C-alpha cells in the first residue's frame, strides 16, 4: 500500500485542470494512498472550478498537504486552503483581488444582465470569503478588504494569518512517488 504521493500542480484553475485533479484523485483513492502532498503554484482562475476542486479534495479519504512552492494567486488561495496541513516555501507569495467578469464582444448590456452578473460575482465572493474565514485566522471583513485592495502577501504574513502552518523549503524524499500533473494541450484559438 503506497504512503505519500507528491503531485505538482502549476496550472490555472479551469475545466481541464479540475478534471485532471479529479481523475488523479480517482486513481489515488483506488491505490489506497495514505496521503497526498500537493505542490501548488497557480495564477488562479475559475471560481466554480476552484470550489469544486476544494470540496473534492477535502472529501478525499487520504490526508492532504498543500505546499505553496511559488505563488498562489486569487482563486488559488481557496484550492490551497483544502490542505489539512499547509506549508509555504520561504519566498512564496499569496495574492488576493476582487472578482470580475468578462463581457466579451458585447457593446452594450441590459440592466437585467448586469444585475445577474453582479449577483453571481457577489455569490462567488461570499463563497471565497467563507472558506478563507473558516480555514484561517482572517475575519470576513479583512478578507473583503484584501479583495478590494488587490494585495500580494509573503509567507510570513500567511503564517501569521493561519493560511500556512509552517514556512519551510520543499523536500521530496528520494524514491518518493512524484507526478507532474499534465494537462491536455489547449486548442488554438487563432
């Protein structure tokens, strides 16, 4: 029976990366691993995909450790907080910013559409704030302020706020089972 498996996740949070994580978890559950050590460096991405990954990882029958090995930005903070144990490399950073929506090629929006999009953004932001407040020492009001100011914070700040339990260099044991989470190539839009 395998012990700890190490996986590198250095991707944006999108449908492809979410599916890769879910597929990998399915395989690891079948292998009956004891723990997953997830190396995270992400620019963030989709709130919906990030919430799905967070909830799925929290429900896995193995212990999850997350380690910020570079930068954890935006929605990546929620994914990172799925870890029961959370570490950051000494020069790692955590970035927070407000949510936005793309309007595409539309030159005008109806009030109904604007109201729907605003309601959706507010609901997504509430989900993120709830997770941050429940998994760290950051109060809801402070999380909202972080989103409004677009702040990048260092590992020491993250440790003080309970985002990480310890600041330490990554050390993967010799002979450990290690995977780089590969994603299918993106189709060109040109």
